[in-house]
C-alpha cells in the first residue's frame, strides 16, 4: 500500500498536473510552481513528496490541501513530523572546521566523482578521461567559464556557464546551484549579506525551463534536498567519516548532478566572496 513518507516545506496548496515523468520521479505543475512525487530512494526535498510503491505511469493529478494531499484516487493525511526542513543552517559551526572539511571534500570529489562530472575543475588530470574533440572542447569551455566567475566577472561567467555541459540538467546549471548554496554558507560563517548578489546570479542563470529555474530559485533561497543538506551539515560539524558518507550519498544523485553541485559548492567555499568578481 502506498504511503506518504514526507512532504517538502515549500510545497504550496493547489492542483497540479503532470509535467514530466521519469523512472523514479514524476514532476507536476500548476502552471507556475513545480512539485515532484518521488520514490523513497530519491529522498526528501523542498518540493518533494516521498511516496512508497510509486507508479509513475499511473499518476496524472495531485491536489495539495492544508491537512491532506490526494494523488489521483489516493488520499494521504498530513501528520506531525512529515514536513522536510530544507533550510541551510550552520549555527555555531566553526569556520576553521568548515575550511578543513572543504579541503577534505575536494580530495573526496577528485577520488570518487563520476568520470564526466565537473570534478575535473578540481584536478585537471581528470580531463584525460574525456574524449578528444567535443568532450575536450566542452571541458575547456567550462573551465574558462568557471575561471571567469571566480577571478574576473562573476555574472559574465554565470551567463556563459548556464546550459553548458552534459545531462538532462546541464552540468553548468548544477554547478551554479552549488555556487548559490555556497553563498548561503559563506553568509553564515562570515556574517555578510549576499542576498542581492544571489539574486543577480539567479537572474543571469535563468533559462526559461521550469525544471532548471525552479532548482536555481531554491538554491538562491538556500533550500536544498536531503543529500545536499547532509553534506552541508557534515562540512560544518562532522568527522571525516561523516563527510565521506555524505559525499558518497550526494554523488549518487543523478548521473553527475550530485558531483557537479558539490564541485560548485567546494570551489565557492574555497574562493570565498572576496575572490569572486563583484564589487
């Protein structure tokens, strides 16, 4: 029997129709907002409803109310403890611990990230795994975009990076999500306000795709899915074992999406706001 395990804290009430279906995820929209009905293996997220015994082909409509949700003919009551908190919080975390764990994250990504992920930005020897021709040319373009972001003009680099890369969700867009969440982390550990800069990055990165723009908007607001939140928590408070476990879980997200997001986060934390191209 199907069971609702969790609902994201940014799921809004209303009626949603199917937008797209995948093996473990069904995306639905009301025309403006997106909600994803996912299998437990996908995990919780700000806009996710985690449902057991999911039949993606059988889903057509979702109605979200205050006390219950209805997925076609199945009704699920909403109880205490079912709402997933997607916010990023590093209250009390030590900046030195985060710096040390970020260095360890770099090493983990270089060692464990999938071949065609953006982890080559952390270790250029990984480019050797790309085929000559299109893949090498793309890797060179991505490298130039990220270098531009962190050493010259942040928004120009973001504009050049968006939509670039492999995958259903292009690697460049995943990287920008990691960048935006990294800004939230920097705000908390350096007590600075980057809200206007985060908004500018979002505007530069938007593509008009509801899937991509929703992911970017969530990252802009510091709202993350379960595996990403676990990694950020491990960066702030965890041991090396905790960090490795969280990294492995994030790397399992998508083909390279988890690795590309983590690479964006890692480089953002390493460079910090003072080395990004903004005034």
